[in-house]
């Protein structure tokens, strides 16, 4: 669900303004929808993530200006928080960008466009003025409990349930992150600050949504959901007390899981916790310390044991291909991945290749050492930070990890049954013995299977 657009749309005075959200992933004839509304629009907003979505944003924004040249085009999201002025400098059809937490900034922008406060008084934005691009002072993070309830009626919730194939409700209960991981842009964007909805208010809101939309699963999109352990305990009790009978999934750091009391672990399970996402990143403690992850591998295995005993699924993401990463640290990562994968078929260990994402400490280091980042907004649209390997991964290493990922999933994934049994055993044998040459099974399955296009 487009939670960023829902958040900023919900703070607008809807007695004065009509908020229209168009999500091209679920809507058809998007340009016709825009044409229908744009002539009467006060402004047109786009949320932008670095990578392929930039291309969509550029295309649609240019079309909007063709349809209605006088309607201001506003970009927000992660990319404009990292590059406040570049999109405006390069493209005449982009008028304003928003940085960081967007609710109050967008509300002030709407007030400005409606004849209210001057543009130079709106904090947290960059804009064009008489041919010059100006950047206003940043906006301090606003406590999330100061905002009203998010209005999900701005979208067709049932359409998202149908698209997902299940009645899964997406929700954000916190913003920001206290931690300092050197591969992540969060410390740059949110300055290591954090704000969260109190448990009681979260209980009120979720009970309201549960009765209205009748969802069966709740998917938290927080960066670090388990930051305040007292809040987690109170939240689980809210779900149980209010008889909100759902399953739920969220993010957790390994150190947070170790500090979580056994009583709260059990409350989480009792209240419906079905899956956690616990970032590991590396199986080498030396590498974890270098990237300032501030966790111990022992904490990862503690969380794995707890989840194994409580029958909670876990996604343990890893990253390989860091600059200066040694063969020994790669071997340690492979070892830990095997250990976790073999513990439980509901433990997933996806492996990603490091990419120098803007705003992170490691990216600053590689740039200082001569690495060239994309130099324009269009080039950032070609930036693939999920799929392909980075410049520090040899062809040999990439071939190894592509085969390893495939056979790991084949051997230890969730697929079971008599017909699948021989393939599962082949996958386990290959992983246990590091035998990935002549991957005939991989070629056959990849020919049969078609991959979904992502944007």
C-alpha cells in the first residue's frame, strides 16, 4: 500500500481540499486518470525512491506539465531527501522537492499554494525561484502521535487485498532509526532520530481499521519496529485485550531480540507474530564491526533459537561484495547462512550485493577513493541496488553466489512433498559440499520460471 502518500494525504484539510492518490501498480489508464483531475489540481505530488522508480516519476511529471503547465509538480521521498536540488536544477517540470519526514512540509506547501504562508517559510523543501534553486532550512522530526489517524479510504483497500492475494494490511508505526549502520542512508536522512506511535493509540487505530477493513494479517513497514521494548509489550497486550485476531510481521534487530524478555517473546507469539525480518548482513564479526552494525553473531543465533522454539518465521538478509571484503569473511558469511537455513524451513536467508547507496558512510568512503556515482537524476534511474552485483564482486564470486542462492532455496526452502523431495536432496548436497559446477537443475528451472518485472 502507498503508505507515504497516505500519510501526507491524511494531514491535509479534506474539508478544503480533495486528495486523489493514483497508484500505477494497481490502476489502469493512469494518464487518463491524471488528465481527468489535473486541470483542477492545486498541485501534483510524486514519491520517489532511488532507482527504477525515478524513470516513472520523470515520465509522469513531464506529462503533467504538458497537460497543465501551471500546476506545481512536487517530488518527495528518499531520493529527494538525498538530492534536494538536483532534480529541480535538471528538469524544468519539477518545481519543488521535500526532504525527510514529509507530513508537515506538504501540509505547509498546500497552505502556501492555497494562498497562505510564503514559500520561503516552508521548512524542509527546495524550490525554484526566478530561475534560481533555493533550499530552505531542514524541518525537525515531528512526533508521530501528533498526527491524526491515517485515512486509508484515500485508496481502494480491497483492490490491494486482491493484488496481494490475501487480506494483508500495511501499516507504519514509527519513523527513523537510532542506529548507525554504515551501508544505510537512514542516519543521513533522519539524523539518528526516532519517533513512534504509542501502544494505546496504535491499539485504537488498529482496532478501528480491523473492524472497518476486516484484514487477517498486519504487515509493519517500520525500519526498526522493536526499538522500544516496553511499547512492544504494551502493543501485544492491546491486540490480545481488544481481540484483534490477526497474524503480524515486523522488523527486529538482533540486539533488540536478545534484550526482549521471554515473557514478551511469548506475548508476541500469542498476539499473532508470524514473521520477523532480522538483518544480519555478514557472518564475520569483524565485518559487522567495520560496518557499524552494532550487533553480535551470538545475538543472531539467540533470536534464531527463540523463533525456532516459538515457530516464528524469519527473514535473515545478508550482504556480500563490500569494498575490502576478504575471502575469509565471505567464507564466514556462507557458513552462517548454511547454519541458519538448515535450522528451519521457515528461515529465509536472502543474499544481496552491496551497492554504494547515496547518503551512507561506506559510500562516502568509496567516492573519496575514486568511485564515481551516477551524475544525474536520469542516471540514478538506472541504478540497480537490488539485483545485479556491485563493482567489488568478481565474475567468479557472482557465479558462486548466484548458484549458492539457488541451491540454498532449493534445498532448504519451504517447498515440500514427495515430488519435490529429490530436488531438495540435490540442493542440500550441493550446499553442504559447495558443489555448484554444471548446475543443470538451475538452468532447467530458470527456463520454466518467468520472473516478475519490478519497478
